[in-house]
C-alpha cells in the first residue's frame, strides 16, 4: 500500500512540475526599430518604426511569426528629401536555440512587404515592394511570461536599396 501511495505521489508531483513548465505556444512581441535606408548613392537616412510580432511555437526550436510595423520617425537624405516608412508587414520562420533556461538565440527568415514615401519641395511619391527578409537576435526571459529581445533584421535588399535595423522589444507569452 505504501508503495502505491509513493508511486501515486511521485506521478502527481511530476505532473504538477510539467504543468508549470509547459508555457503557451502563443506570444506577442512589441518594440522600436532603429532603421537605416541605404540607396547606394551616398544617402543613409535613419528612420524609426514601432514593430510588433504575433507568434506561435510549432516546436521548441521553431516558431512562426506575423509582423506589422509602422513608421514613427522620418529620415532626411543628403539633398534634403524626406523619407518615411509608412508601413510594413511580413511572415517569418523563427528557428531558435535555448542557451540557458532564460536565454535563447534565434534567426528569422521570411518575406516582408514595405510601403515608403519620399517627399521634397516638388511633391511626394509613395512606393511599395516586397523582398526576402532575414535576421538574428537574442531573447532574455525575465519570467515564464515576460521577455526582452534585441535583434538585427534586414527587411529589404534589392534594386540598389537596403532597409535594415536594430530592434528592441518586450514580449509576453500567453
């Protein structure tokens, strides 16, 4: 009888421990991105954007994310023209590796569509295009639900224009 009670208690304790470590696979991440636009003509205006991700961990080492971003800070080119990221959205695969219980490194590979606006004294023109996007970063988990991330992402790199940046984010796991 004591053996059965001991086995039952051990199984219950294991079940409680597992229930406490099984976090939800769904999360959100929001933060600010310090963007650079390089047109290969000498101008490298700095832009800013608020960016958010909604993600789902399909495996402990792989997530799928949707991204939405909106420009917050205009940049100025050498000739005085203004540049603004109006919006961007995308989808990413996010392979990741836990280095410690609280620290993980990750990569991002996906597709982004961005809309920009260029304006000067003669008027303005908007443009939108899409490209392969990639990035690398790290996430530090403060608690099982709250985290902070730092990443570098290349959002667009074609037609002699490159948009990339450093992002700082806060995340919440449901």
